[in-house]
C-alpha cells in the first residue's frame, strides 16, 4: 500500500513540475484565448484523473 502512495506522490510532484514548465514555456504569453482555454481544460482533466500514463501509450 505504501508503494502505491509513494508512486502517487511522485506522479503528483511530476505533474506540479510539468505545470510549472508549461506556465513558464517561452511563448505562453502569446497563446490565443482559445489555446489558453484548451490548456485550462487539459489541466482540469488531469486533476480529475482523466489521462493516460505515458507508459500505457506504447504498450502492446
């Protein structure tokens, strides 16, 4: 059980880092309103757990 908690904490930490990188991405300020809304929608989906792990994309 503690292994699952550790993995979830690691994933949360990685998502926080990714979020910061997206916010600091060069050109972020030049996104259109529609693009910013799409980014906001993706963030909300991730918060709700509606995503596919990177590793799962390449599984057979």
